[in-house]
């Protein structure tokens, strides 16, 4: 992102590959406390989506951080006391982070906060990074659903990998199985089985563990997990996160 806007050598080719609207330069959320530790062990969590799938274009890091923190501080898991509820994607992300940081899912606001060694309380959205595989979104006319092209996915692989090299995550969760093969390629051909709970990879000199889950807002009830009542949350997400915590020598979450 520069004074003249989004600078990318592939932008014109990507834009030409798609019909409809093209929203360029949509950057990531990097929480102020992303570089976290649990018991002196690095615990850097990256949650990966495919794309924004909607406008606006030219969203810098600070603007994206404000979007995510607005969901944390100005919304609740479900609407409460005049405050709006989060969308299914951010509800699922809330449950995911609560589990990763050792607590059960829930609709209570207090359970979304973690305490540092010096007693500071942080919302879980401040202690992770939300990274999209694509830096731009393509949307058909009259639709807010992302419809990225193969050209876009191919060109963004090197950018996605560079982001992960900088962030050096120890935990990576992909929200959506449809683009897991592209993530695999970007990670240097790391074998990923979308039906197997975990995969391991090395990035930025760091050994990491990852998992592929459905997107929380998947339309089918059996596959979605934007609600704490969703079977997929208890039957799939919970054991997957406990497997990650076991891999990192952390106690399992009981729920």
C-alpha cells in the first residue's frame, strides 16, 4: 500500500481475469498482541480465509484492525443490551480462539477475554492474525459473494507465503476446505488432507501445526459452526483444537 494506492505487479492481470467488480488491496488483521506466548512457548495464531469477498478496496492494516476490533468491542456473540450480534464468520472465529486459548465456547462476553502475566486483559481478537489468501476480491455484479479466478489464486501464492514467512505462525487454521490445495502449494507442497485433523509445516524458520476446517458460515447446518449449538463445533472443531493443544503440550479443553 503506497501513497498512490495498491502496488502489485500482478494486479492488471488479475483484474483482467475476472468479470464484475474487482476490489484491490485488502490487507490483513494483525492483532497488537499477535506475538503471544503460553508458558514461555511461542503461540502465534493465524486464521486463514480465502478473501474478503466484498468491498471496499484499499484497506490498510490499521483499517482492517479497526474492523476486527469493532466486531470485538462494539458487537457481542449474539445481540445483547442494544449491541448488534456478530456475523456467523466472526462468531465461529470467536469460538475458535476461545478454544485455542484454553477456554470453552460460549455466548458470554467475559469468556472472550484472556489475561496476560502482568494482569492485562485482552480480547482474543487482539491475540491473533486474520490473513486472507488473496489480497484482492472479485465479486459478480449484484452479489457480495467472492468469485476469485485461478489466475488470482496462482498469482497470490507468493504473496501469501511471504506474509506467513514474516508472521512465522506456530498455529494455522484454514477456514474453508475449497482453497486448501492452494494453501498447500503456497507452503511448498506441504501435504494437506482436508479430512485429517492436522498437518505440519515449516515457515519463516518456525515449525508449525495447522488444520483445515469448514468455513463457519457454511450454509448447511451439519457443516457450519457459527452457533455454539452447531454439531460441527463440538464434534469436529473441539477435537481438532484439542489435538493442536496436545501437539503443543497444552492441556485439552473440556466442554
